[in-house]
C-alpha cells in the first residue's frame, strides 16, 4: 500500500484528492436531498418554513413594504378601527393605536426586532452552549462536574424569573433582555451537546482520529461535533421561538424593548389599557407573535422528524 | 429506593448552595449599593450611610458577608421589604397560597385534559382527530400567554361579561382567610355566592396558565403512547385476549406515564414563570405579581428573597417528581 | 375435524411504497396433539401467518383466506369481542423476546393472574393458587416468592417460562411458539424446548413451532411446513423432509446446516438461489 502510493506522481495525488473532495460533496448533496425529502413530507413544516421566509423578506424590506413609518403619529386618527370595521380608514388596514400610529406598519417593523432577537439570542446561546458542552463531555472529571452544576443552578430558576432579575441588574432594554434570555436558554444547549459528545467520544472513528494524531481541539470540534448536530439544530429552532416569546414577555412587563420601539411585546404593553375599548390594538401584535412562533415551531417539528433516524425507519 | 433518594438529595445540596450564591450576588451586582436604592432620589447623608452600611455588614469582606447571609437564611431570615417593612418570608407566606391555588388548578386542568387528548391522538394516529388535537396543541405550545389572557378578557369579561377581570373574589365578600386558599375559605365562610364568585375569578387565570403545560403534556403523552404501543408487551397483552380498553388504559398507559410524569414535573418551572405573567394580567395577588411589583418598586430584598424561595420550590418539586418517577418505574424502585 | 385449518391465506401490508404481499396463499393444518413446525428465513412470513390467526396484525394489514377455522369456527367472521374470548384462552402464543414481551411495570403474578381473571371465573384466592401451580409447572423455583418479581429481576429463560405459564394458564387447545428460543442462551434453549414438549405431551394440545432452526425442527416437530418469501415451498412429515426433501429450497436449507459444511466453508441458502428462485432471470437482471 505504502509502496503503491510512493510511486504515484504528484499529478495523480491531486487527482485523487479532487476525486475525494467531489465524492464528499456528492455525499453531502445526497444527505441534503434525503433530508429535504423527509422534511417536505411534513406539510405543516413546509407551510411554517414558507411563512418564516416570507416574514424574513418583509422584515428586510420593511421600509418598502410598510405603508407608513412606524413612529408617525396621525393626529386625526387616534384608535381608528381596522378597515373592515365601521369607522375604519383605507389608509390604516389594521387600524391605529392610541397616538395615531399605523398598526400594520409597526407590526412590519416589529418583525425586524423579533427576528433579530431570535438570531442573536440563538447565536449566543448556541455558541456558548456548544463550547461548554463539548468541553464538559470531552474532558469529563472536575471540569464536567463544575459546568454541569452551574447549569443545574441556572435551570433551578424559572426562565422568565431569571431573565427578569438579570434585566433588573443590567437595566431594562432590548440588548440586556437578549443577553438575559440567551443566558437562560444556554443550559439546554450545554446539556444536549454534552450528552451527544459523551455518546460519541468512544466511538471507533474518534479513537481512529486520535490514533492518527488529532489534537484535542480537532477531536472536539472537527471530529466529534459534526456528528452531534441534529439535536442541536432542533433545539436551536425551538430556542428561536422561545427567545421571541420571552423577549415579548419581557417587553410586555416593561423590562424589554422600551417604547416607542415597535417590538410586538412592547406594543402589547402599551395597548393594555385600551383592551376593552379597542380590541385591535391588543389583538394584532399578539397574533403576530403567535403566528411567527407557531411557524418556527412547525419547522422545528419537521426538522426533528426529518433528522431523527428512529422515526425515519418507521 | 432509599439510596436513590439520598443520592438525589445529595445532588441538590451543591445546587442549593449555588442558588444562594446567585441570590447573594444579586444585591451586590445591582448598580449602586442597597442604600442608594433605598434612599432613592432624595439622597442620604454620607456619615449616616456609612453607619448603616456597617450595621448591615456591608463593610466586611465578601466571604464573611456570604456566610452571614447563609446563617440568616438558615434561621429563616430572608431580609425585610423596603416598602412594607415586613419580613420577606412573611410576605411570601401570605401570598404563596394564592399562587399555589392557581397553579394547582392549572396543572390539574392540563393533566386531566392533556393526558386523555394525547392517548386519543396516539390511538387514532394519523386520523382527523389526531391532526386536530396535535394542531391545537402546537398552537397552545406557541401561545404568548400574556396576549392569550388579554384576548380571553376581551371575550369573556368584555363582550360576554361572564367572568370578572381581576382579583380572587368579588369585593362584596368579606371573611377570614385562614387557609389562604380562596376556594376553601369561601366554602368555610358559609357566605352565599362566595364560592361561586371565587370559582368565577379562578377560571380565566387557570385556563391561561394551563395553556402551555396542557399542550406540552398532550404532545408528550402522544409520543410516549406511540412508542409504547409498538412494544412487545402490548402485543402480549392483546394476545392474552384483553379488551382494548385494558390494553391501552392499563398496559400501555402505565408505561407511557413514566416519561409523562417527568414532563409534568418540568412544568412547575413553566407554571411559576407563567404565574408571573398571568398574575400580572389578572391582578392575582400571588408571588408572581409580588415579584414584578417589587422589581418595578426596586424593592430588591424582596426580589432576592423571592429568587431564593422560588428556586427552592422548583428544586423541592423536582425532587418529589424524581421520587414519584422512581415509584412508578419498577426498574428504578427495585435495584 | 382439524384443530386449526387455514386455506389460501394472503396477507398484504399497506406501505409507503404501495402494497406489500407478506404471505401469498399458504395452507396450514394442525390436529390436536400434533406439533407443526413452520420453518423459513426471516421475511418468509412465518410469524405473519400466526399473528393473523391471533388477530395481532396492525391495521395496515389486509387478511384474506378461503378458510381460517379453529375447531370448525370461522375466525374471520368472529366479532372482535368473540374472538378475544378465543385468543389467550383456547389459542395462546409466546414470542421471541421474552423480557420485552412481559410488561416491565407489572409483577409476574399480576400478569399471569390477569389471563385467569379475563377468561375464567376463579376467585381471587383460587387464581393465586393456580398461578403458583403454573409457575411450578414451568419449572420456576420458589414460585411463591417469584409472584411479586418484576420481569427485569429475572433472566431471559425465566421470563420465557413465565410467558409459557401465561400461555398455558387456561389450558389452551393450541399453543403457538414464535421462535421461543432464539433470544436465549444455547444451554437454556434446550430446557425451554423440552418444557414445551413436555407440556404439549401432557395436555395433548396442538403446538405450532415457528423457527428458522432446522435443529429445533428435527427435535420437536411431527410435521413441517417450509416457507420462503411468503410462499409455501413444501409440507411433509419431519422424517421424510430430512431424508428426502422434495423442494430445491428445502434441500438448500438442509445443505446450509453446519453439519453439512464442506471443507472450511459453510454453504448458504443463497448459493442455491438459482435452483428455487422462480422469478425469470430477465426480470431481475
């Protein structure tokens, strides 16, 4: 074997490398095709994904899509009902709030905040959780015990309570709310990553890589981690929706984004006092949260089914 | 079983110490020191302040302060509210029954509806019923409950005028609240209509608080049932000639309940977080509303105490659930 | 009248890839006191047939048969309720994985007693006595103590004995054993087979032994049905099957026995595939 490779010319070596690369590309492509096949079997997941993508487009192009600026106050139109109700105006499809701002436009701009919150929170929680989880699972021993005990402590507090307290320390505002939520969601990623790493670390392929001389960093993040991704992807999706929910809850309690930010939870908090007078100021922001979270959870369910090899077989 | 229990309690001790550390650090991490917060905008004479800080032990090294704090906790002293001047523990114990009453009603609702719904969906897998139940459950799972509460208020209190908007009982009733549980106290008072009023006040908050646990329990029951229904012992039960009711309701359900009990236990944290929102919306005088009010009033010793107490409750309930789990699972009970 | 008579049994499963025919027109006859072995590789449909008799196939299965009668009663036309009175009482079945086949959440005593409670009118104390008697009959030591054991506290062989006790609780007329020894240690296999044969001889019940093991067939059966891919290849009494197998597949199966190894290589059924595959060559190429 060594003799054969020694006699190979450099040209054939690059050819072999290219062939290997293309084969690995093909394998990835086949995997994605298979994944998409299972994912697309789930009608709800596809609908959820379509809605989510549409929301992303709307959020990105908010200034083009929204009929009004989110903070323009129309003094002649306080609490105008939606267009189909008596007294509605065609200019304000979903009506206006107590200071005459167009609700639809605020919702469209609000989508930016919700998606931004989701992305940032999941990025922080996921990267922090993966690093801690891989370290805990890979090194075991005292490091593992310490990390996991700290996670237990975080999990002993109801998530919203801990987020509230953190915001009390850091001061109310969207950024601090996001940090707090990321910290609260992180232990789930740590636990998942650790469990996956524990089940993988003694597999033959890891031992083989170790014997081939791979260092700790390479073993942790290049060899083991890619094989632990499925549960993390699902958890990331679910965390995306809980981040949106929690941020909205903090906004609702006055501890998240501050008025006049058109964040959906904050809009609800502002609308609360008009609840029995103007149903639309309360209904639409909440509906926006519900539908967005629902769409993401549908995608999450679809991902879980498509990535779970146990369900695949049946 | 005893070893199992001792092991679980042993695991709780470091976590509890961690929780006290978090609560301890909370006050020290706040911007400014406690007295600035207490004095507010009026300010305070520096000498008087130094004197007070000394009295409260804030001049000592951190580790001594922490040990003092631990000692206080062990004696049941969780500090005093700036606002009411009452001990935090006393306030907590006065308000706690209201939250327990609400949370118990909610979890009862969630279990009594969620488990049958999950079983039914699993047995009729793929049917219209399965799809509707699971669709509804996913909506419930995705629900922003603070909005859901407002929506129900608009419908039932605003349009239909069936239920009151806030509080635990109508103000026209006045009777001693010995147990703190309004349902029990109103019954014991013998006042006409008091119990009905308490029930009507309890309905909407319970429904709101039950929404997410209900959805989670229904989903978990369904998937646990589906897994169990494929097991060999279910086939054995059918091969014995048992009725479908007995096969599903006894042989399958008994096994499916094991993971479901864990799920129910995990809902305690969800319930307490939900109580913060639900009690705020319905002005329910429990610990959730107390906490939010204290944060906005900057009554930080209350927040610190509540933080510790709520974490302790979550830990105790989780311990009880672990024991229950061991009791329903013979593989753990007999090892 | 035969105990169990099945003519032209066809079972199809609905799958995502369209209907799959697991059994294609098989016949079985079992008389009282007779031991019938059904042999075949996995996928030959040998378990499916008996699960169809027991009514244990999932809803995705479509079962048709010219005749499927137990003691002359047509099983197919029985209402589910009437059928449940036969299943577990007159026809009972034991399975391949004894530990997984017992419910982990209930005691052994409860699981055996449950059969008696369902199918007999014995009182509580009579049932308890009968359960102990049954555990003794299947050779479980200290049956009084074992009553309150859970399946995970017992070995695989003991679990299979409990399954057998459960199956013979109501003195069935027909016992179906689906690979009863496959999951067990070799030393235990023999004991379980002997136990089954002893119980069969004592009670005179019919016994259907589903197996892939020609050794088990030779030791236990009076008559043998050989199945391959859902079809019946051969039916014969056990002596003539081993001495002069008629169907090429049976010959292949017998050649694959370890005793028939030539040199250092054990022939497999696949080596003989060309002899018995009826599908035309062009279709598969």
